[in-house]
C-alpha cells in the first residue's frame, strides 16, 4: 500500500514502497503474457487521462493499463479543450470534481502543474510527466527492467547519458536509483547538465569513454531540441560523434551491460540504430512492456488507497 493518495514523484516514495510497486508489477507482467489479460482491480472506477503534451508511448500505455484493470477510461483531448480558450488549471480542476473521476493521469509541460491539480481535485492523481520535474512511472519501469535483467536493483553502476538538463526521466531515475543504493554516473556535455548537478550525489563527466568504464547499465536519453533555444550543442553530427552510443563506446562498459532508452529515439543522434535493435544488449522493447505492468501496479495500489479511504469515511 502507498502512504500517499497520489503518485507525483519518486522523491516522495520510500525504498519499501518502490519495492512493493515492482513486486506487484511482476504479477502484472505475468498476467499480460496470458491470453486473458484482464482483472477487476479498477472495476467501477473512472480513469481520466489528461495529456497537455503530446505522447504516444505513455498515453497508450496508461490507457491499456486502465482498461486491463477494468476501469472506465476517458482520454481528454487537451489541444481542443477549454484550456486553449483561456480556462485556468484551477477551473479545469473544479470541472473535473463535478464529474467525480477516481484516477486522474496528467502530463503537463510546466513543472509543478500536476501537484497543483492534486491539491484541487478530489481523486487520486498520477504524474505522467511534468515539465523538467519528474516522470515517476518511467523510472519505475526502468527499475523493473533493470531488476529483471540483472537480478537485483542495488550495488550496480548505472550511466545516464545525454540531455540530462531537460530530462524529467533522468531526475526521477536519479532519485530512484540513489534510494536503492546504486552508483549513478551522468555523462554528457556540460551545457546539458542541470544547475547544481554537483549536489545531486552522482558522478559527472563529459567523456563517454571514461564514463562508461565498468558500468552495468547504459541509459541513453533523447536530445530534447524542443526545450532548447540554441547553443546547447555544436551540431547533431558532432553530438553523435562525442556522446552518441555506438559499439566502440559501449565496449568500455561491462561485457554484459544492458542498453536502455525511454523513447522516442533519434537514431544516429543518441544511439546507433543497429545497437538499439541488438537483442543481446538492448532492453528497449522490454522497457515498453514493463511500462504497462508498472502502470497497472501503480493504479491498482492507488485504487486500494481510495477504497480504504471510502471505508474509513463509512465507519
């Protein structure tokens, strides 16, 4: 059981809660590989997906997860919503309250917007990514992928490479992997490192060859050009030459090191396409599969919390 009504970030989760989510996710991995993939964990509950930023992978994953758990799932088309007509986020929250949803899945371009909604609505809120703040279910699915590939989620050396500054995925993974007692190494150009990176309890380098030495996991990140206003990198060709992952650079990692990427990938910019498809090293497709299972587990646990609260009120 989660102690909080919402899942807004990894930072607020305990080590025990992370382990509980991953353990429950394992049962959903098995269920999702069966002919009958459905359960009744969210029967009678309404799930609303509000994506203020475009997303294929995350939104479809949450939709599939909710439907497999038996929820009534609604996707709100935010690009055509009242928000574009001038409605505030608070007004949207009040409108949602009047509809009595049970689970609200939100992705928003501004850091803190999901937490603000959580303060104003009467349902459980799940952060599907807010600005440069956090993306908790991505970090959880990454953790599950690592645990299954490596047999553990502690005392590993994990390199997170690329556009760290604009990545909420990197931020959530730093929180989670740190809590689980791993050694985290950030690799990328100094222009793409966040302010105060030296206080985050991680190793930092701009040299891929040095940074990848002896690592168990290589986690590549998308170059988020849409969040840049120029001047961060010399060119995509130079970026790939220095920080893109190819076989030569990966040779510095451990022989059994796995390669990860949260997607969508820019092949030939962050990662060599052949390497991304190498079934002996890449676990990128496994990450997508684990995403559905993790989101099912999180929504299951949040629903248990909702039902417990209802019982307490009745008593």
